[in-house]
């Protein structure tokens, strides 16, 4: 999956920009899922049937004629939610602590832009024309169609394992180098190692240490089977 993160401070228009960005991606033939991070305590409106069920159940699913929803009474990680979204492209609103994908920064002034670009993950700043003080190499853009083209071509998503197998200190360091054009997402060893596992078509990131354990165990068991020979082994499992 590819992803881009729209970040900004409160009341800067993040949701509006995400809506227009997703429309721009759709015009390019890219259907993008959306994921919003919020500090709001409750995500469902009080008094609804879903809220009543949520009072007595740790998780509630709702299926309607044209839409479906799933609520948990706990915060879930990005990795937990990704397999449920069903799209190759993801637009994430908020979540400034996420350091695993490129950013589009929405800012009202150079001070906000500078703070949100400090991690080296910004593809562009969406803000007023003539904004000074934006870090070198980060363009200030107002055309959402151009932002959509940039997001479509440069989006990526790292697993956030911070395993160090790629030679960087953490995933943020690799992500910053990818944004700067100094590295590629395929350098993430946990996504492009010799062993891969997918669940419902979604690759699971594997820490190289864990991958070695899995590989050694599976290979040892396969050697006991008649007809086994070293090569490209594929195992399909349905639960």
C-alpha cells in the first residue's frame, strides 16, 4: 500500500484538503481510502443505535444498504486498520507522530510550515502564496491537482518496525531519505526480504530476525515431506 499524510495544526483545513486531494487522485484513476486521526473522545454520535450497542460491546460492526462501519472501544494502530481498507492508496489526515510516509503540510504561515517540515518528510507545503522560510527543496503549492499528481507518484508506506535492517536508525530516517530522493521504499528489508507473507493480499512486514525464525522452522518441516526440493516455496493458508 502507498500512503500520504496530510498534517497541520488545528483548524487549518486538513479535512477540506484531504477531500480535494482524494478527488484529485480519483481524476487520475487512483481510488484512495481515507483514515483520520483525531483527539476526539467519541467517534459515533451519542444516542444512535450504534452508540447504544457500543455501550455493552467492545466492538460493533454496522452494515447498511450502501455503507459499512466498524467501531472498537480501543485505539488501534495503523497496521491493524490497513488490511480492512481495501485500497492500494491511502490518504491519512492528522497523526503528526507518524513517521512512515511522506507528508503534505498545510500551514498558515512559515513558522507552522517550518515546524511540521522539521522531520524531513514533507513533499510540499499547502499554504499562502509567497510564504517565506519554508525549508529548501519543499515547494509551496496551491494547486490541489498538482498535489494529487505528486502524491500519486511519490506516495509510500513503511511498516514502522524500526528494525534497523536497512542500515538506518529507524523508519523515519529511511522515509526522509526516500522523500529527498536518496533512497527507495524497496530498501525496506522487512517488506522486501527473501520471505514474504500476505494476508488478504496485504503484505505483512517481517522483522528480519522473525523472518529467519519462520523460514528456518518452515524449511525444517518441509524437508521431512516426500517430494520436497529447495526452490521457490509457496504456501497458501485459509482460516
